[in-house]
C-alpha cells in the first residue's frame, strides 16, 4: 500500500544528516530538533501552537484532557473512522456518540450531528477521512450555536486545504478549537517510528496541554493536574523536519496518482471514484481539499471481497478501511444506537476498497492495478 523504502532512498541525503545531528548532540528527549520541527510545522500550517507528542491517539486524548471534558460529557464523532477516534473518548469515560457519514464524501454528516446534539453534548470530533477536509464551516457554525468544542482528527489530512464559504483557505487542523495528528510511518507526513502532535490557536489551551504532556507539570516537580508522559523523540523530530519541506510535493504526487486512477475508473458504471468537497473529485488545479491518505473506491453491485481476493492473488496490495462500523464493534456497541441511523456506514463497509496510494507510484504500476481491477469487474458482471 505504501513504498517507504523508495521514498527514503530519495531523501536519504537530508534525513541521515538530520538524524546524525541528534546522535552527535545526544539530546534525545526535548532536544533542539523537536523545537525546530515544532516551529516549522506551526509556520507550514499557519497555526499558533504545535505541541508534539508520542502518537496520534495520545494527541486526541490529550486534546480532550486539555479541554477539561468530564465523565458523562457527550462527544459526537463519525461511525466510519479508525477506532482510535472513539477509543480515547471511551477511555476518558466520556460518552461517545457515533453518527453516520455522508455517502459522497464519507465524512461526518452534518444533519446527523444536528440530530445527535443533546444538553450533554460538549464536543464534536470531525475526521478528515482519507485526506478529504470535512465540512468545517458547517461544523464550526453548529459548535458556536450550541457552545461546543471542535476537535479535528487530522491524522489522515495533513497538508489539506479547507476552502471556506468566502473562498479563503485554512489548512485542516488549524480550524477547530484544537486538532490532533499522527506521524505514523504510512501517514502523509510520517516519521520512522511513532509520533503525533496537537495543534491549537488558543494560547491558554496550548499552555494547559504543554503541562499535560509532561506529567501535569507547569513548574519543575509541581504537578497541578493529572497528566501523561507523551513525547516526540528527537530522532523522529529530525526525520519529520527533513521531510516537512517535501510534504506539498508528496501530497501532489498522491493527487497525481489519484488523477490517473480517476481517469481509468471515472466512467465505469459500477465504480464511484472519490469525491472532493466540490465537484472537483479532489484533484482540480485550484484546491487541495483532498490529500489522498487513501484512494478509496465505492463499488456498486461488485463482489468486493472477491475483488480483494483477486488482487491479493495478483500481488496487488489493497485494503478495506473500514470493514466494521464502530457502533457494531464489541467495545463500542450500545443499545442507544439504532441501525436505521447508520444506513450509509452500514453500506460503505461492504462496498469500499482502497488501492495502493503513496508518493512513489509510477504509471506502469497504476496501469497494472487499474487494468486488473477493471478486467475483474467486467469479467464478473
Ligand atoms: C492513524 C490514525 C489515528 C491514530 O494515530 P496513531 O499515531 O497510530 O496513534 C487516529 N485517527 C485516525 C483517523 C487515524 O487514521
């Protein structure tokens, strides 16, 4: 699904010296590289504060801790996302409220959020799923109206632009009250181990969060709140700082691959190609609403699982993100949920398939993948 070796070979000459600097300084924790990367990422995103931490799941948890959410507070998020999003809500003894997604964008459905808001609701967690910016203006409006926090799960969307109703643009992760991201190796900006970060434009919240990531310490050995130990280590920061200048090119490479996939699949009656926020399918020249963390097709009347098996046979990697709706996972099932409220997710889990998507895909690979998919579908219909 990804080609991290191919990508590393091309940037070895900047990554290796950056790591070597850390080795020579022996400043492995909270070293200058961490600070340097933090500043560079703040500039890139146009956000006031980046607080690095150990991984994207911690980032979400710490964001919620920073907002002071209390057990019993309801937090609305998408039924169709990676489990980490709902996991931290449950872990903090908040009440997860899963809602359905939009059938075209796969992102959290605005009307479903509206229906789910109660007097106990405190926050909404939109996920920029597969790299496509969620409908942030509508979500921020709802949050303002109901006095809620918005926590963006930007683990899959780093580098994407959200275009507001007035045509101005903001990077995803710089719009909500707070955001989280992951630097897991296969993410759009990945390190060579685990890593994550929290973003916010709120000075007070940033201060609170900087203490939480460091055992609740604001002054050495004074623990004012219960915190955690969650750090981005200097070696990972060195990798990330060397890769950050390439992020836009990496996302462009993903968009180019998506364009070629779209050209091959766009006219097929049984294949729905990914959507952008507008009519652009995510790949027009004027917006970066989609950074294609995943390239995901929605199949109509195709035996998805047979296609998966066929691709595996042909040594073409593929993935099903995600095969089970969160509201039906044992850990998160709840009698409050009504199947009729999850028709989109219940259908997507059976019809989506994600194809190889990374920065190193060449025309020959894409041609082999698309022709194999198309001939299977045409032969079996
Ligand atoms: C990857 C991911 C996370 C978790 O990130 P980790 O660094 O693996 O903890 C959270 N949310 C979403 C949507 C993700 O894709």
